[in-house]
C-alpha cells in the first residue's frame, strides 16, 4: 500500500539555465525531450539520427536557455551551438509558448504549449540534417499543496529532417521522421525538487528502416542537513549543523538503431554544492534525551525559536507551537501585514493578531492545514494530540484523499477511538511511516497528547520524508519501473 500511495503522487521541477539559474514556476516544467544534462557551465546530449550515437557538448558560451512568463504566457527559448569529438556540429534555435491557467480556488495550474519557431542543423562529415518540420504539443498539470507542489505532464511531438546523399546526378534527398512520446512527473518543496522524464522516440527513414531510442532523465536538487564537528577542543560548542544544497542530473539512453547498432549511453552532471551554517542550539536539559538530535536539528533550522536554555522536552506540545513549527518546516508562504489603519480580525477569536508568528497561523488556516476546535476557537495552548498531528501532516502533504473508501477499519486495536476527522490522516501517516502505533499494545492512542520531544521526532520524520522519500519515489522508483 505504501508503494501505491507514492505512485499516485504528482509534482514541480527546478530548471537550471546555463550561466543563470532560474527557479521556474510549478506549472512550467521543461518542455525539451532531448535527454540533455547540464550544470552551471557544461551541456551534453546524445543524438542518434546518423545511425551512430554522437555526444554533442557545449559550455555556457555556446548555450542560452531562457524562460519568461508574462500575462499567462510562458515563453521558453533554446539557442545552442554544440560540437562533438568527431567534428560534428549541432545548431538549434527553438521557441516554445505555453498558456498558463491558474485555478486558485482548487490550488491547481495547467500549462499547455506549442512550438512557435524552430531551426536546427546537424552536420556530420559530408551530410547535413536540416529540421524541415516540427509538430509539438505539451500539457502539464500542477497541484499546489502546502508542503509540496506536485506535477505531471506529457509531450507529443514529430520532427522531420531532410538530408542529402550522393552528389551530382546521384544526389538524393532523404527524410527521417522522429515521433516522440514523453511523460514527466515531479515535485518541489522547500527541501528539494525532482523531475523524472521518460521519452520514447521512433526514427523512420525514407528507405523504410527504423530506429528506436528510449531516454530516462532525472533532475534533482536537495538540501541535506549535516552535523559538523568543531575541531577546537576548548571551544564554547562541540559542533553545529550545516545545510548543503546539491543539484544533479542523470540521463540514460538505450538504443536499437537502423544501422544495426545497439547499446546504452549514460550521461550525468552536477552543480557545485553550496553550504550554509546554522545557529547552534545550547539546551541544557537534553544531554541524554532520545529526542536530542531531532530537537537540535529543528532549532538550528529555525523551526523552533526558543530563547530559553531549557527546552522542557517532556511537557506537552501546544497546538499553536506545533502549527507554527509545521509552517516553518514547509516554508509556508505567509501574508505580510499591510500598513493600513484598520486591522482585520484574527482567524480565531482566541488568537490575537499580535501573537508572535501569527502569519503562520493565518496561512495554515487559509491553506487548509489546520482547523479550530470549533469554527471560532483554536485553543492555542491546548496540547496537540496524536490524531490532530496526523491530520495536519496529511493535509499539508495534500494526501487526504489517498485513504480507502469510507467505512474501512485501520489495523489499530483502538480503531473505535479514532475521531472521524483524523481517520484518513492516521491511516496515511501510518502507511508512509510518519507516525506509527505502539508496537507492544497495537494501539495508536489517537487522543494522547504529544510531548515536545515526541512532536520533535515526528516533525523530523516529516522533514526526512520531504527530503528523501519523495526523491526516491520520483527518481529511483520511476526509473526502475519504467
């Protein structure tokens, strides 16, 4: 069931532009299907039209890739001048245009695109392949959830090239048509982004022969939290955490060509990692506590902002503190206060707008992550229960509808005690491994309050899910099973 839940998920891509890195909107996944890999400086792609695999390469001086969105129109351009080790050259100038439509009431976007202009020339020895016609259609849908955006889409295209063989009276104009069917899926959240694309191409030559090429491409960025020891033995702290941001792309082509050649081409590339050092936690009541690592990570990341030297791990976690922690953990976009004389009312009667980090509460309500104990009252100082936490996690991920049809019974012995509002949430967090029941009693204990230590442990699992589990699903699982 866990694998099933992963495979029904959709998401966004980070597109990297040589020379300049651009964070592309969730509805704007890359429309190219060449299987190219790139980083800040280099670019590579494999081409099979000649009957022999040719690896074309270029640098940032040879490549210009841009994306621009204006008034619901997204324009993506590619201008490349590439060379191969055998002296072959590739020149490409293509512009795509997509209509981006926002469906704000349901938190979704669609992007549907066509090719606006194109020219491409491949020269290998004495033969020149010119792109004579290019038919292209692309569609992507994005579901914007609080913790992560998910997307999925398709590209169908047909490229027709002309090339000449022989000379003089023996000169002959030939054609090769490439029919391309591509599928892509991915996600983006504060902790990472992965997009995986599976592309199948059939080359049909004018003499009736055919070639088949399949490409698996995966682009990923991640933010990894590492603990760095302090080499100074007399320092005021033993060590601290650092966030290392990494980006990489892998591409695999398998081919069966009309020339009789068969095989595989692997390409990969990495961006230069970046590192960010974080603040150092100095709690005095965690020395041997089981949750020490989780608590210190969350504090270093700014998810907790306690100013005291005592964390009080065994006291109950308040509903307001858990909600703010979730908001910070997913980098929830908060609405900045407008400088107006008249201040609007709070989302809850018992939560003042002046309370610290109030915008996270308001955004969590607007995003559907949290609900009050009643429509008007939040009970901010009440302890968060296991049932409430489970429901919040699943709403943040946008997976509320992935539970079985109503009427099902969970595996827990205290199933009858599970509140209706959290039944789906408890089922899903258990399947995903975010929260589990008591292994001894077989109970979930839905109405039991979470201590600050327990809440920290499940919050750390939630972050690990956003950092690692989604990446594994959208890269390893898709590449392995397709």
